[in-house]
C-alpha cells in the first residue's frame, strides 16, 4: 500500500489528516483522520454509511471523487455508488 496526504487545491500544500491510499490490488481509498470514507475498486465506488461526516471531510471527499456533494447524492440515489460500512 502507498499512503499520500491530499493536497490543498488553493495552496498546493499537503493537508494533514486527509489521505489517499493506493492498495496493492488497484483499489483506491479516501481516508479522513482514522475513518475510511470512500473506496474505488474495479470501477465501482463505495461510500461509508457516514460519508457526509464533516465540512472538511466533505471538501476532500469531493476532491477525491472529482464532483460536488449534489452529484454524489444523485449517484447514491440512482445506485451508481454503493453505501456500505467501510470501517468495521
């Protein structure tokens, strides 16, 4: 696995406690503090049942997914994204 701090779109600096994790089998995770928020594997996106955790987490979740919260909500509603427990 490889772990990278996410970077601020404004400053380009690393952001503490916001991580992109690259797994050995091609999966990619977004982790905020100690909580995995999203996982992408095999072209499928999974969100933790607490995906809308906080304002800061939301900001970097949006950056990770490359979309707005409204777009994420629409993809949850139409079944594009799957809600699961990513932290058990």
